[in-house]
């Protein structure tokens, strides 16, 4: 499904987190081991199956705690995971000396969050793709909330790097500036215009 998973690691403390480990946990752990990183946190952008399919296995292999928005806690519990930390807007997660800020970004799903790493790397899950955005026609989708979440991201610093949940664009990652200039959903001038997009 052209998913992205991400490993965020602190070179000094060797602490690490993995974001959305849905598939290929072997490859993710190989990357962590190659860089001498110890995964002790699993961060979830939202709880669609294609983002959490491998979470139970990853949690079992690493004994990492799973960080998920409170609206997705039940979905993670249903996987048989008990080591859960609920997160919400404004929370901070430490990965060694790296600070991750949680931005609540509903629309695609009520459990959607984005993770701002430091000040310039934004992991957007299915809220914002390169030159696209997450769909809102599935259970829990809300087009008005998606519009509001996209407007919030659009108004962030243009130099922030965007790392989406899927490889659906012309390039794997971009910047807020690139999205403002090339993403048809961010170019909409009103909610009415956005609501007619397909």
C-alpha cells in the first residue's frame, strides 16, 4: 500500500522510536540495529489497519510503549497491547534529547495526529500527502475537520519538511512550501472549493 514507516533516533543516547510500523518489521529493526538504536517507543499517526498491522509484533519484539491519540486507544487495546500512552494536542514526547510535539489533526480519522520532530520535520500520516491528502469517505472521516487540519499545516513555516504516511506523490517527501505551491488541496481558497475536490 506504499506505506512509509519512520525510525527517529538520538545519535547520542541511542534511544529511538518507530512511527507506524505496519509492515516489514524485520527491515525496520535492521535499520535500528545498524545504527545501534534501541527502539523503546512506537508512535502511531492514526489507527487504520495499514498503519498498525505490525504494531503488536513490534511491541513484542522491543517491549516499547505505544503512543496513540486517545481516540485510537481502543483500537490498540484490541491488538492485545497493554503498554499504551495516550497523547493529545500539545503533548511532547522525548526520544533521548529529541523533542516530538503532538499536533492533533482529525479529518481522515478521529485518531489522526502529526508529529513535529524538533522544529523542522513533520510526520503527517494520512493528513497530508505529497501533492495530496487523506480521504474522508471512510468511517470516522470528516471533511470539515480535514479542511481545518490542512489549513493549520498550510500556515506552518514553509521550510518545514513533510514526511507523509504513503508514497503517493511525485517525490517521497517535500516541504510545506512545496505543498502550498503544488498540492491542489492546499491551493483551495475556501472550504466550499475544497469540498468539491475529488
